[in-house]
């Protein structure tokens, strides 16, 4: 609907979904709107600092190496993606950010950051091939700043199931 092609085809039931077969581009794509998580440690910026412009980051999708932070020159040099693919991924990632921020703010939720992955169809077309959920995003209540995301689990704060239900309730009514 928003001009971002995805792997989604059809929901079968509560547990199963048909998706298009893709070859995953081995890049994790992160968009940050507000300082949080590893960024605050790496850059020494206080959590909650709003950026003047969103930040785009790439990580090399490699579990053995713990998904190291890379830039697009690494991706090109290692043959992980072409310049055209990186340009498309970048365009889609910023568009996803724009769309999600509006949808979430309408539900009184701030989009702090998120991670997505992209895939190549058999013809080479780049499409979004990932979920968008409280497990792959940081969501904060826009009024209170309360976490509604994976950090409740990561920080052993508890209440993640209730927070995820709250996100669903706000988005789906």
C-alpha cells in the first residue's frame, strides 16, 4: 500500500503465513530515531536523545561474528550487496520509518528504532522480508516513555507479554 514491496502473500491462520521465497541479503538494516540500546553505549549518548535526522546502520548478518556493525563500503567489498541494492534498501528503510512513525504515533507510541532484513526474489528484485514487531523494534509510550518492547525482556523488567498486548490493542483496537 505504501510502495514497499514485501514477501507477504497471505495469512493462513494465527500461526502460518505464506510468503514469497527470497535469498536474504546478509545485512541487518537498523533505523534509529532516538538513542537507545547499543547505540548509547557505543556513542556515549544518553538514552532518549532524539536525533536531528534518523540514523541508518548496517550490520553483517553473521551469527558467528555476532552481526558486526559495517558500512556500505564493507557490504560492497565483501559482495554482500550491490550499490543498486544498497540504494534500494536505504530508500525502503527510510520509507518504512516514515510510515511506521505515523501509524505508531496515531496509537500514542514512539518508534525509537527498528531492525529489518531484505531479500532478493529469483529475478533479483529487492523486497522487505522480515516481520515488524515489538521483538524487532523499540516502542515507547509517547506520553509516559514506558517501554513496550524487547527491552523489558533484555533488562529483566518483566511485563513484556502485557506490553506486547498493549501494542496490539492500540494498533488493532
